[in-house]
């Protein structure tokens, strides 16, 4: 789900992932959301998730790189926009 700065609904999305771990599913959701936002021209985002492992993995990838393609793809999209 994507909301504006006032909490108003912008868009919702879902996708069948198959057999993924919770970690990978969370990274896929973040990746899909970022892709949709960039495609719609948004350039400033705040990601909120309750998955601490995914949050830490994305944050750590900024400093040390990552072997995970999902993390690298998220990092690539985040480098295109302003984020917190």
C-alpha cells in the first residue's frame, strides 16, 4: 500500500510470488512499491515495514554491498530517489 504524506491512499498492489521466504517476500514488496512510485513520478519516499531483517539488509547494503539480487535492486532504485 502506498500513501501520501497525509496518510491518504495513493495505490495498492499485490503479486503472487510463489514459494518465497518472508524476508524475500518483503524485499519483493518494497521493490515493487519503489518501481510503481518511480514510474508515477514520485521522487521522495519513506518506507515503513515491520520486517527488521529486511530493513537492516537494505540499510547495510549502502555501506558494504550485498550478494542478494533483491537487495541490490532495491538499493539501485533508492539511489534514484530521495528517501529516509
